[in-house]
C-alpha cells in the first residue's frame, strides 16, 4: 500500500471521530473531495509523517530541576546544561521570604528575584514558582495583612516575568508553603476564620498573578472550597474565573493510600473530580516517600495518565525514582509527562493565488498525558525557496484542547494577502510561545514528536510540502 493510499483510507475515520472543539477550522475542505484530489496527485499533496520515540526538551512539561532560588544568583550556563543533557525545560523555584516575616520584602530580595528570572530566561527555561517564608517543617509565615502587602510588592515582578513563569503554586502559608501547619492560618482542623484568611490570600494571589497564568493549590479539597465546587468542563475552561485559573500540585504522590493527606476520605473532590478537572488545568508535583507497591511503575503510570500530569521533580524522592529506573518505566514517564504531540497526516493545495486561499488539512496525535496548559500559538509558515523570506499565518487552533485520546484535526483555508509575491514556497508549522519576548526563540517552541521535521535553529517543522503562488495558479474546486 502506498503512503498516499494509506492516508486516504485513514483520514475518513479520523475526521468522523474528531470531537467538538478539537476540529479547529470552518468547513473549508470537504473531506471526500480533498481525498479524491489527493489521490489524483495534481491539485493537492498528501503526506504521511513518521513518528519518533526519542526524548527531547519541550517547554512547560517533563521532569523539572529544583534549584536553590533565593540564596544566591542562578547560573544560566548550568541551567542550559540541564536543558541539553536532561531534556528539562522547567526549574522549580522556591523563593524564600524569611527576611520578610515581620516587614516589607527588602529591595535586595526583590532584585535577586529579578536576577533569577533573567537567568532562567537566558537559559531557555521556565519556572514552577512558589514563594514561602520557610522551606522546612516550620509553621512560620506572615500575618494576613502583611502577606497582602508582600503580594502587592511582587505584582510588578510577576507581570514583568510572566513570559518565563509556567505556573505559580499558592505557597506562602505554612511549612514549605504547602498550606498545612501554619502559625497564622491554622493547622489540622481549620476554623471558619482560618478559611476566610486562606480565601483572602488565594483571591489576592489570583489578582496579582497575570491573568494568562494559573495558580496551583496543594489539595483538591482546597480548590473545591476556595475556587468553586465541581470539575471544569470544556465550556468552562480557559476563562478568567477562579476555577479555570486554578490547578493542582501533589507533593507526596504515591506516598500512601491518600498520598499523605492530599486526598481526604468522603470528600466531594475525589479522584473522579480530579481526573476531570486536570484535563484543563496544570497538574504536577513530586514524590516524597518510597511506598511499594503503590509507588511502583504500574500505579505511577496509571495515575499520571488519569490525572493528566505535566511535570514532576526529577531528583526527589530518590528511592521512588530509582525503583522506576529498575522497573523500566522511567523513560516512558520522561516522554509522556505533559504533552507529546506528533503529526500523522497532511493534505495541502499545491497551487494558490495572491489574495486567494491556501487549503490544508492536518491530523495530529497526543501520546502524552496532558495537553499544553498555557496559551500557545499555531502558525503556518510560507518560506520562499528563492530568498528565504518568511510569511506567517496564524491558524485557528487551541492546543490546550489537544488532549490524549482525542482526534486532533486542523482544517483551514488560509487567506493569502494580495501582496504575497509570486513564487515557490516551502510549508512549515510553528508552535511558538505567544509572549513577544520568546516568540522567535526555538527553545520556547513546541517540538513535535516526528523524525526529520524539526529545525533547531528556527523552531519550525518542515511539512515536506510546498505551494506555488502565481496569478494564474489553477485552484481546486470548492
């Protein structure tokens, strides 16, 4: 069977099973018509793409590197080494505000924070960010009025550095900033006053964290109580509501039957709630205790898939991670944390006219455990074969809906400007970070799980197809 005939057999089924919200485009290409044209090999080109099993760096996912973020300047060179050698794109930055327990955050501390973010940006990484007043089993934290002042001090720094912040963990309260035992916000059974104080901290945090970034809470119960009951649905996702902006982190994953208090018996925020909610918000954390057989590969793989894990501490807990290496699932976890999106098939017009439309159909597949959780652009690139000039066309696509197990089909009719110079163009796909400061950096672009397509210098993917643009180009019938 030829690649083109295999494509034509596969595409009808893929198109039929595509879910609402996953097919990203107006009905620009009638599927059967497109397939007939591709079979003829004249009006359109049909491509089958080879997948890849390799591990590689991708932004905002995978094992993270935890660093000492508040005692001295970060080394951008060392961070780049983590990215190159360990394929890591995330740094866990626990920034300790111990010098602000009874006063405003000192200017030197704020300057250090900015310096750390600059180093992370220089290294091509992002941070999982947590502020805390201690990073030990120590209940010290700041009183509510002072904590609110600290958040106001941090606001401009969070805005300035939102490009390299992947997600903000709620932090601030209690030991390690994990919201358990606390001097000012209660421990164990919480009073109504404790809940009101925690709610004020949470609401203030959502106010100062840029609206395009999520805040993570330590337990599902905290989100259920503070951000609103009920798991998110596709219709609710990606709004500016508290629930849509609140994710989860579990820092004792697999440590016991209830992950050392992460889940509470008879809570409405149980496993089914978490499985549904994490489809649309970030989920990550770390292991903290060796607890076989629960902490072994079968349960780890099953739960990371069910709860849409995007990131995990790559250095702790050592016994758990060593067990995964011995049992052989560590490489699978490395590849499948977060998203792992690959191209499968494509159909493209071979010819187009300036001011006309270029029609394309792409199918993709996500073999990871989650979709990208932050906004992400998807652009079609036309690059001149004559002079290398690049023309960029945003596609109508929402990668945050590209969940595992769903057909991902992009059908587009791209409007070409009348001023587009005639000539032969190479077609490429680019999934850049939407932040202007990072948009042209390949280390912040999503890399697809395909062999032979990725351009490391540009962050583009060659689609192995081209289009001839001319005033007299013959167009396929609508």
